[in-house]
C-alpha cells in the first residue's frame, strides 16, 4: 500500500515514519511539507493512502483534496481536534491526533488495508470525488450521483438532498464514469441510468427523463435515438 505523508513539521513526519516501521504493508512513497508540494507529489506518485495534516502552508488539507482528480484513502493527522467533526463528515478513514498513538495508527492502517482489498478490481464509477461546499465536505462515490450538470468550468452534483458545485468540467468527470451506468443526455447533463424513474416522449422526437427526487432532463432527438438503442426501448 503506497502512502504519502503530508505534514509541514519535520519531527512529525519522522515520528510517523518510525511508527509505520511496524507496518510493512505500508510503503512510504514520499513526503510533502506544504500545499503545493503535496499537490505535486500526490499527482506524481498516485499514492493509495494519504497521511494528511489539515493545516498546511499555502492551503488546508481539505483544499488539497478538492484539487485532486483522483482522491486516495485519507487518514488525517493533526494536533487540532476541532477539525475532527468535519473530517468524519467527509468519511475519512480515520482522524489521528498528534502525538499519534501506535494502537490508533494500527487500527487506521488495518482499516485502510480492508478498504483497498474491497476496492480491488473496482470499475470506474466506484471512485470517490471530494466535494467542499462552504463548511461542508464529502467523499462522494461517483456511482451514487443521480445527475451531473455543467455550469461553465464547474459541475453541479445531485446526490441525496445535496447540490454542491465542484471545480471540474463535465467532460473531465465523464472520463471517470462507467459508460454502462451513466449516459450523456445533453451537452449539460450526464444522468445515472439507475436513477431514471420514467421516460416520456418530448417535442421533436426527443425524450424527457424523470430521475430520482423528481429531477427532469430533456434529451435531444439524436441522443434519444442512441439512448433507445442502449436501453432496448
């Protein structure tokens, strides 16, 4: 399990390295001391696990996750427990307070190992996307999103009762989706096929899709023809 340690304190990085010697299943691929280095090293090394401090020079750990195209598993390590509730809201694997207790680290590593085992062989669409909207944050499994809606360089995600924007184009998100589960219904919309509750003809030979939460998406004639073939309608 390849891991990246992100912490601005050299002593904290060294101590975590020392503690991780008891866990040979964790390969420390590198370290980062600030936001820019963390972003660069995460994209270069593609670690499976981040040991991530929250307060970093140049930006927060949450800001880092928001910038990543592919979000690895995350174990937060920090001296500030006021961030704990927010971290657990985003479904982090664990939240370790400094100084890190070996037993708590062992639990977190075991959880990461189980999570990676379950994810092995996963298809696109089983990935998570990190979403930060004001003070709320989530790790959102792409497969649970009902609708993706383009708003310029941003995309609005519809999941549960939430409607946050992420700084990703619809095209970049489409590349990560499983074509068997998602369909580009229009220039601005990608729908989750499992979320469709009704299909009706619309003017001009197109289709009107009704999704969960009574969301409506209109499909052009050209896209509707391909959709009918795909769904054997």
